[in-house]
């Protein structure tokens, strides 16, 4: 019998040479019809089609054969026009081929893919929303923590200024300390994100969990927040009169 196979089938069973016209499989005649029948090749390759996915976009493509069937089937059309505008013409062609041929479940490829990815896209949108909220809270918390630590060091800053330390040197020291703490936290966060890659990978489709651009952008944002949280209070503290700063509690 004639059969059409996909590219995965050719790679698995006919990796060398031309597979068109090649027989494969065994066919044993029904004993009631041919008692002395001997097994023979059951299928012959008459065409090769590209690999494709069906009911699931996540499923790996396996070797597949397509055989004649009297139980009906489906077909696809590619057009540069709006696909739905061709439905009446297609129905007319099918009707001319045979009034007994039903035509139902008409859908576009884009809509079909949207239906398959609805849950993933919903989870992605919710995750993005929660991620932005978490980033905002992290930025606020980081700013508040570092600003509080710098403000608590106002007395130390006043002592250094009173002892003759240059204001720029004191400012750089405070900022360097805060940025170093933030850099350590960012490094630990990146390491944690890579550790969760396997879990995230099972929840995503066609998206890499370890997105370099996203990690770099978030890291830069947090470092800028840390820089502002250290620089602004420290700049304010070095402008305070040393006598006032020494009495600061």
C-alpha cells in the first residue's frame, strides 16, 4: 500500500540514499482470503513531508507514516489573504467533489496555536505581573535598607570629616560599601535563578528561562537603586556640620 512518511521517519530508518519507492513493513494476507499467502512488504514510500506537530507543541516529533483512510481526515490551505474569507470557496469545492463529504471544524492555524498556548500565555502574563511587583518591592526594600544603614553611619561620617578626611573620599567609601553589598546580593540572585532553570523550563514554551537580557537589565536596575540609596543619604550626611553629626543618634 502507498504511504507518505515524514522527515523524522527517513532519518530514523533510511538515513542513506533515496527513500522514495522503498518498501517497508510486513503484510500478512488474511488466511480466509489467501491460505497460502506469504508475508510481503506492507507499505511503499510514495512521498516525504516535512516534520510537523499536531495536538501538542511540546511533544517531540516522532517518525510518522500517513496512509489512505476512508474515515475522513483534514487538510490545510496556505494563503496570503484572510484565511476565513476563503471558507465559502472551499466549501463550494468540497461540495462539487461530493455532496456526501462533510466539512466542519474550520479553523485558522493562528487561532489553533493560540488555543494550545492559552494556558502558557496566561501563566506568562501573571508571572510577568508578579515579577514586576516583586522587582518594585525589591527596589523599594533595597533603597530603604541601604539608606537606613547610611543614615545610621552619620555619626561616623561626622567623625571622619572632623578628623580632616576629604568629603569625596568619605562619600566614595560609603557608596562603595553599599554597592558591594548590592553586588553580592545580585550575584546570589542570579545563581538562584540559574538553579531554578530546570523547574522554569518545564513551564515555558519556546522561551529560555535564563534570558541574558532580562538578567542584565534587572541587575543594572538594582545596582542603580543601590547607588542612589547610598549616594543620596551619604551626600546629605557629609554636608551636615561635624558638631551636629557627632551628636547624631
